[in-house]
C-alpha cells in the first residue's frame, strides 16, 4: 500500500513538471538550431567573424560585432520593406533566383510559406484552415490537420483534398497527405489553436474543438 502511494506521488510530480520540461525542451531545440546555423563554428558564423575583424581584432569581439552588423542590416531591410519598395524588391529577387533550377522552386515555396505568416495577407490566412481528417471516413481515427487550399484534386476520378498533418510537440514538421474529400471536415478553430494543441501534446484543448467527456463513476453491479 505504501509503495503504491509513493509511486502515485512520484507520477504526480512528473506530471506537474511536464509542461515545464516540454517548454525547456523546445527552447533547447530552438537554441541548438540557432547555434548550429549562426554559431562561431558554423559557416555563417565564420562570415560574421570575418566581417567583425574589420572593426576589432579579438575573435570573440569580432563575432559579436558581426552579429550587430547583421542585426542592423536586417533592421534597415525591414524599414525598406515596410515602404512601397517591398513589391519591387520581391520582384527583383524573384527574377534573379526564379530561373535557377531547384533553388528557384524552393524560393517560390518559401515565399508562399512566409506569406502565410504575414498577418496582413488575409487571403492566404483564410485559405489555410484547420480541419479534422477522418481516416476511413467518419467514425475512423481522426487527426487535427491543416488544409492549405480549398481546391480539389481529381485522382482516379474521385475528388481529393491536400491536408498537412503536423507532429507533436513540434508542429513545424509533419506530412502532406491527399485524402478523399469526404474524409475532411471543418475543425472550427484557428491555426493558433491547432498549434497550441500539438505543442501541449493534446493536453490543451482549445475552445470549440470539441466537448471533453467527463469520466463517469462505475455503476454498482446488481
């Protein structure tokens, strides 16, 4: 009996720390990603150090100077982009990179994805909707997904929809599936609600996603 009580308390402690552990894990993953891309040992970091050497002699100070110069350049670019020159800059960059095989196609996909994150682009945001994907039809296994476009695709003479199934707890990855049209139903929540659901690994249920069922007490047998 005492052993079961101790185990229950230990599990309760783990569950209480789970949100903090998930948050720290995501922060650590993001920090490692940034360090691998911009760290002093990376290719970009080496360029920053070389740029900073134009102003200071110490490697560490040169790296910091390079980062400050990069931040200033990004800030200046942001000021320019917020003006009417944004469309002209995008057209020029697209005209230069677009014809390049593979790279041009990747740039086009990345541009469309970034446009989805731009809150001012209401058309693209409205196109990206949250849906339920019922595998095998309603009554089968359900997955909360994103539908990037309302357009139908005909496969074998039947209408299909494209859906993105994110991964938990990092919803930036996942799989692109084409499923029959009747498998897809509106979820009734926004992209933020879908993201919070996957980040919490299903612990957080956004309002409007569904009514959680309360556990029922067992009935006494006659």
